[in-house]
C-alpha cells in the first residue's frame, strides 16, 4: 500500500477518521445544518456503527462494495474494520495512524498530524471547526436526511467535495467525490452513541510477519 490516503481511505480517515432519519424538520429549536452537525459532534463522545461502503463510477454504477464495523471516540480516535474479501483495518489512537491490509500482509504507519486537518474524519473526530477547513453549503432535506455539502479550502485535498446526510441523532450517510468524479458512499447503520467501548479498541499491534512501512518512529 504505497498510497496511504487513497480517496476512499481519505473519507474513512474521513471520516475517521466516520447517524439519522425521521423528523429532521421537526427538531426544536430549528437549527441550520452547520449548527445541527456541530451539536451532534459535541454530544457524541463515542460512536459505534455497522457500515456499508460502495464506490460509484461516473455513471453512478457500483464498482466496488464493502462493509464492516466502525468506532469513534473524540478527539482523534477511530477504527474501521473492513470484512472479507477486502479485509482491512484502519486505526488511530489520536497520535498514530495504522492502515493494515490483510491480503498484502502490510501495515502502513504514520503520525496523525496536520496532514489530516482537512479530512472529514479528523474533523468528525474533534479536530478544529468545520468552517476553518471547509466551505459549507446547507443543501436542505432530501430522502428524510438533512444534507450538507463541504468543499475543502486547501488545493491539495484528495477529494473535491464531501456530502453529509444528517438524521435526528447523528450522521447517516457520508459521500466523497474525488477529482475523477468517483464517489465513495458510506452508510452507517445500527448506530450507538456514548456507549462504552471495549478496552483496546484504538490500540494496534502489527501482526507477526507483516511488512511495516512508513514512519517507524510512530510505530514504536
């Protein structure tokens, strides 16, 4: 895995690194989309969910599907466990980021630092204000979700746009569009907020025999 932040991973880290439906319009007092999202993030100390991820081509045809489990603890800690056949684990303990590809038996490691400042996942994990790094447009309600469109303010982002679909309690859908018009859509299901997480959720030890590449100092 020579490219750590491929577009799909950028959303996942995206989001860590990473929800909601009925009566979005009935919330009281009424909040605009940005205020709604900021309140959700402030109130969600931990998040656990199942996720489904699809990669859509220019014609919106699904070219790849995957699924797994997601966990988040603010600030900065997240974990994505992708199930077979594309088994992969992405973990941050708030300081170090590990990406483990089981098929390649390879672990990529680097510090979790300013390089992720404009990543939705880093922001969802509690790093900075959305408006500091994104131009945000309140799209309104569609399909029972309240939508926001986020465009990175930096020119070197690996994605051109992020859309977040908000429900009553948290984010339900995250969509990332890259420079090639490919869209990665992640849907969160069975979301649990502020429940205790198992000890060691955000710890990672490279498996025996795995090739470790990247920042060796961060791996120690």
